[in-house]
């Protein structure tokens, strides 16, 4: 199970050997993002050691296409035959050669360490060039707290404004209609809406059962103010049926009080994508719509021009790995004016009466919702990270489509060597449509949630799978992924969920269910390649083989 080998003939330069990191204007950013794809294509067309054809959204692959132009990507010796068969079955993968070049230039450390990273839904791997250039920027710049008027503070504020413009441009949101509130993460953005939303006695908060705990948590603010909490039930594979969602939205609306609909764009455990068309229907009923795009934004193009939600929450480390500790609420200014914070803090106010009760909030709208000092040292990296991702996003869904179809098919065929029974069970939604062109969008995410089984069909404990994966240098994740509703429908413990009592512990719940609660999650992302997927398939084969499984089990039990 060796790692992808590097190219021995010559040192390949990255597509972005040096990324400029100025604190750019909104006008410049708009132009940059629109031209980013053409810039990438021009680098490819210019020839040299990375010479490739220029992929376009209209171009579909044939088995021989680009074989003589694409850089020679090599895999470990025992995977080479499988790789050639993969290319024959998925010739469209050849359109994504630029991501193989990116893997060598910015993610070489994965292969050097021999680590198979398949937890992109937990956090993306940061590109080395982004960190390097950001470090160089910090070394040559003097940045100060934005709540001042010094030269260093002005530079920080200019960088923060540039990052806001970059976020709006990336998500195709008009600066006239939208603004950006920087938070610690997507959870912080969702909490901001929940604590500030004007819930009342006749209000409704509608959400899908297949949602992250940060979305479920908003129900506490709704309940505290007497509002109804209405759940949309999940399908057998997660998400929801649009018709059922429409009925619940219609029956739960209030003509006299504000109502909030929280939509999960993509489940972080069931892999389902909910149709964004439900947004228009909810808004026609008078709902405000909050989109949790933390999982969706990493591998899918989002246009707030086409789907104008009232607010959207994202975390940048899930999109391009660096920086952590920075998220955003991309929000309509008109909606933000209707929110009322339950407190104030440094940076959110212009004047405070002490002692007394008078507070005058900041004149700048987004500042009213940014508690204390924003992460001004990291915001320039957000600008460059979005520019970086925009160049590769057109190729990413196509690449992940090929890898996902191969992974799902291969895992589904895994059998125990002693009984011939399936060695695992895939629980999450799988893609029904195979992409053939760059620029297309998949109908699911790039997640596989599954359970490993014993030769007799019993569930192997997730803690053992965690141990075995780590021993084989595979970074995956196990558990409920902070999505109890999605886990409940996939693992079929909804009845036990209904019987929960106040103060119940996870241990007690697992006793009632009869096994550990959770799944094994494999998630792919920007730096994923065939070798990673093949290593996961080989890992499944190890657990399906009695000799290797029992050896790992003996090691696992001896560490207790």
C-alpha cells in the first residue's frame, strides 16, 4: 500500500509558484475571479514542463484523449494495473490532470508521509503555497487591530475589506444586496442568526432532521421565545422529499410572526444534497431562509445570484484548509437589519452609557455583529484561498465523480474470504449521475458512510476500525459526525431516539441500541487522487481477509 511516487525526471513547478497577497479592491477582485479560469488555462497552454490541453466545460473525454499531453502521473507498483483499468472505465478523469499537478506541487507532504487522507469533510488539507505566501506576507507587513486609525490598522482594515469582497465575488453575491460578517466558523455564523432572529410566540423554525447539530441548536433560541420547532422527516438515505418539505413549510407558516427555514445544502453524513429550489418556495410563503453551506461549499459551486438566500454560513478551512478559526455569514443587508443581538461587545458599538442602558451600535452594519476583534491576521489568506479554489473548482466535481463511482463500486464488491458474505454495508446516498464534463455539478457529495461487518454479518466496532485505519496510515473519521438525525435514519435507531429521556448519556443510548452509535466516513476533496481511493479499497480488503483482520484485532485488544 505504497504512496504515490513523485516524478523523478525533473522538479515540477506549482501552477501558482508565488501568489501575490495584496489587500485588493473589490473591483480588482471581481475581475480576478472572473479571469481566474482563463489564467489557469493560459498557464497550461503556454507549454513547458506542465504542458496540457485546456479543459473546457463543453469538452468530454475519449479513452485516448490527452494521453500524450498530460503529465505522467504514477501510482505505486501494485496499483498500476488497477489505475489503467480505471482510466479505461473513466476516461473523463483525464480532463482533471491539472489537479494531479496540484497534488505534486502543493500536497507533496501527503505522499512523503505515506498518509492517505480521506477526511475532507472534517477539514480540507491546506495547499503549501497558500501557507508559504501568507507567511511571507506576514513577515513583510505590519498589521494592527482594526479598531484604530494607525497605518498598521488601516492596512488590516483594507485586508479585511478585501476578504469581504472576495467572499461576495466567489459566491456571486451583489455587494449592494449582501455583506459578510466574519465569525469563528460556520457554527458561529449559525448561532449568530439563531440568537438574533426575532422569534415570537406564533413563529416557526423549520429544519430537516438530517442537519448538523449547529442547525439543531437554533431550536433552543426558538423554543425560549415560544416559537414552534417543526422537523422535516428524512428519507431512508437522508435529506428530504421536496413535496413533504413543501407541505410542512406551508402548514407551519405564520401570517403574523416571522418564520425561519434552515436548509442544509449537503448532509455531512448521509451525502445527500437537498434541492435549492425549495428556497424559492419557502420565500414565497414568507419565510426567511438560512443556508448551512459548510459541507456544500467545499466541492460545489454556489451562486447567491441564482439562489438568493437571506443568509448563508460557511467555514473556510472546510473549503481550502487554511486558515482555521475563520468562518462567515454571507447575509442580505435587509435581513441583517431585522436581527437584534441579545448583547453587545467591543467593536459592535459606537457609544455605551455606563452606568445606564443606552447603547448606540456601530454605523457599519457588519460591525454590529462581529464580536470583539476579528481575526485580522488570517483574513488575507481567505482572499487568496478563494482565488486559489476558484481556479480548480470547475475540475473538482468531475474528478470526484469518477473517484466516487469507482470507490462505491469497488467497496460494494468486497467480500469476506471465509464466508463470501459482504464485508461492509454502505449506508449513505450514492451518486446516481456520472459527470462527463468539467463544470458539471454532482447530485450528491463526495462522502461514503458505511459499516464494516464481520464474516457472520455483525458490525465491527468503529473504535477497532479507527485503530486499524491508523495502523495503515489512513485518516478517516468515525461517529455520528454531529448529525444525530442523519445517523438515526441510516442506522435505523429512530425508535430509540424517540425514547430518549432527560439526562440520558451516550453510553446508555448505545446500550439500548445494542452497538456503538456511528458510522465510518470516507470523504474526498481537492487533493484526492486515484491512489487514495485505491488505498481505501485495499484497506477494506484487509478487513475482509481473516488473517490480516485477526492480526489487527490482536494488536487492538492488546493495547486496551
